[in-house]
C-alpha cells in the first residue's frame, strides 16, 4: 500500500516545495485550504487581511496566492495590484481569486488587474487544487519529479493524464475512459473519481472524501458519499473487474484490476 500523501506531487521551480499563500478572513476556510495544500507537500502561509498578505508575500515569496475577493481592510483587487507592483522583488506570482461574485464585470476586473484564475464560492477543494496545479505548470513555476510513476506506485501521470490500470482520466478535457471505452460522469462523480485516482490503494474515509470533494461548508452526511460511490461503480465497474472497493467500517479504495 502506498502511504505517501500525494502521488502527483509538484515541486517549485527552484527544486523545493511549492509555496502558497492563502488569504481569507474566514478562519475555518483558511484552515481547511491550508490542510489540503499541506497534504500535497506544499509550504503554506496564511493571512487574514490585505496588509498582512502583502507583508507575508514579501517575506515568503510564494509561487501562488489564493486570494479572497472581499477582505476587511481592502479588496482583493487592491491586494493584487500591490503584489504585481512588487513583482521585482517577488517575481511572478500566480493568483487564484476566491469570490462569491460571478458577474462578467467582476471576472473581467479580476483578470484585467492581473489575476490568473478564479473560483466561486461555494467550491470544491479538489477544483481549487486542480486550478492551482494548472496555473503553476503553465507558468513554469512548478514541475513534477519526472514522467512515469514518480513514487513507484500504481498511478501513471503524464501531463494532464492520470492512469490507474486501464482507467484513464484526462483532467484538462475532463474525459474518462476504461479499457478504451468512454465513461460519462457528472461533475461531482468526476471530482470523486479524481480524488480516488490520485490516491490509488489508499483507503479513504468518508470524512476525507467529504472534505476533499464537496465544498468546505457542505452540511450533508456520509450517506451522500455512499450514494456517489454507487453511481461511480455503475459507470466505472459495470461489466468489468471491480476497481472500487469498500473497506467495511473504514472507507473506500481504488486499485488496479488484477
């Protein structure tokens, strides 16, 4: 069984861990995001307001900033402008906005000010992680340790493709095939399968799945996980050797079919 926290670990362009600054005035959200990013092996710092964000950024020199649009002392656009103004000492920083505002005008304002991407609240933690990984790769600020199976496990990672056995996921195109046959998935089913594929042979508890696949403020119960696991089984395992297994009293695990 693999015990590493993430089979698809990225490293900074300097060979060290990816550095991410999380800026939000909601402590619970900051804690959850920090935990998810730390699980990737990344170094994480936090700030609860704009002034603190700029100060931490100058000392920490992050590769990426997860930036809430609304902060108690200044809005995210002003923070972004200050970060961009300090680009000489910070270098390029990828900025991912977190916002409850989804109007075209707000999106244009964020991108015009120099934002790289945005996620609207409530959001999937897996989506935040995937967008950060994509931003860092495209900016040339992070890299994988090498093609193939970097940790000697069951996951093959090449670019945006994940493969466990004959199950292949194209993260960019959001397509999944098994044995060459297309598997049609809903957005939630896709995120759930992606989480399982990134952790092959690791037993994931219902609590872990809820934390990583559903939005941080999701108020549902564990039966929702059971329901979506059953959906996945009908689509991924139907008529084939099962890859998704229940470990009674613990959780679920995905592993290559023998």
